[in-house]
């Protein structure tokens, strides 16, 4: 087989997925002095990414990863909390003004992920972009991976330990026999607006607004952008025709708060992003010589807004598990499996509670389905 330039024949740890969970795992391993780590990313960090708000307590995870000082220099916009029109006709507020950790952040998600990858490379992690996993098989000494690089060349990599950071698809775990257990399947339609040159930022709070057919999310992004997203399920999306930007804009215009102060803002239909948002977990998040992190281990309803926090947290814990595995100590692995299971159960309880608060549309198919699946 022809080699992919730069990828070794073997490594101690191979991480499939170079997003926040994969990069956090690599960075945490580097801080523990574990070398021969290979990070495999299918993309090249150029694809537009949907923005996300980080809660204030994320700074503790960034400090543990050795990233806090440099993160502060990245200039992400502050997030002062959230407001919501949910279960009531009155806006409710949850601000960070009294939080001892300070404010959160509205991320430029694409820049944030590229920065994480740069930080991993700066600490000696071998990052290979535009490289995809083709096949995977267990071996007595670990796992054998076939990888296809950007020039279509194929190389076999033998890894002692394997980390699935492939996101919601959990491709590695499923190839190794794990099964995804789905709780719910939502879909999000994101649109992006640009502020007029002289227009001020109208709010540094994220907004949630429940409507009869689902809910809207609105948040400021850096560089003068604004993200507004409709979240519903597939039957509702089809009935509304909301994949069509014209129908989507008409629905937005009918909201009470999500469409406020948009006059003069630019909107480009070709930048709309439609993405699945499942709530699911693996029936097992680890096995012989492998584990799953981030959304691969369990994906939460976007209502929770904890995706990146969860990814960074899992990366730190994964490094503990791998360090324990190298020393033939399984206690960290047992703690990780229990933690992931407990975290998903806590998510289920919170999700059930939040959806149960919205009772204004008892005849709505969307809300009936969410109450039934809680």
C-alpha cells in the first residue's frame, strides 16, 4: 500500500476526530507526558461551524488544559447570560453577573477549533487533516486502522489505544460493536445575519423562544454576525417547509423576540445550515483498548448548550483513563464509565423538566412528542 506522508506505522494513542473532544484529549495526554499520539481529522478547519456559547465554568477546564491565558487573548465576545420565553408569556432571565467565574463567551466556533488544533500541534501532537478512517480491526496489540489521506493514498496505522472523538456518528465505537441508544432526534436550521456597520450589539444574552412548532435560539457572534436557529423535529420541518429560506424567514418574522432589531441586517440564504441534533448515548463508552469522548459518547439536546464543555471535560478524563491503562490500573476507566452514564441520566432529568414547563400548545405535535419522549 502507498503511504500517506507523515503518518507513522504505529502509535501509542490514535484519536479519530480533531474537534474539541479530540483536541482536548490530545492536549491532556501531552500534559501527562504521554507521547506518540496521532490526531486524525477528516476536515481541514475551513468549513463554517455553528457558533456556541461557553458557560463561565469552562475557564476551569481551560486552565487544567493549560490553555486559559492564550484563550483570553483570542478575543471571543463575552456572553452575559441568557433570557427565555419558555412556558410563560414573560421573558425570564439567567445572567452571569453574580457568577464568581465571571461571564461566558460567544465563540467564533471555526476559529476556536482551529486554535485548539494549533495548540495541540504546538505541544507535539501529530495532526493529520483531510484524513479519513476507512476500516478498523482489533488486534492482539491494539487496533489496526486503514486511513485515506487527502491525496487518496492509504496507510495502515497500528494503535495501542484508540479514542473515538468522531462526534454524533460515533463511527469508531459502532465499528467496534457499540450501539447508539436514541432518546430523541431534533433538527436545527441556522441562519446568519450581519449587523450594519454602525449598528451596536443589541444584546450579549443568548435568547430561547418557544413557539408552537418548536423553539428559536438567537446569539451574537464575533465579527458582527448574529446566529438565529429554529429547532424542531423532521415531521414539523417538512410540514413547515422551513428548509426553504423564505418560509424560514416568514416564521422568524412572526416571533415575538427572536426577530427583534433585525432591520438593516444582511442575510445570505446560501449560508444557512441544516444539522441533526440527536439526543443519544452509546450502550457502552469503552472496551478493550478504546473509549469514546464528547458527542461520540453521548449527544445532548441543544437546549442544554453544553456540547463544548462536555467535550473538554471528557478529554481531560480520557487522559486519566489512558494513563491508568498504561499502568494496568482500571479504576479511572470505571469512574469514567460511571460518570458518563450518570451525566446522561442527569441530562434526561433536566430535559424532562425543561420540556414539561412548556404547556401552552397541548395540541402541538412537536410538544406532544417531546413530552412523551421525556
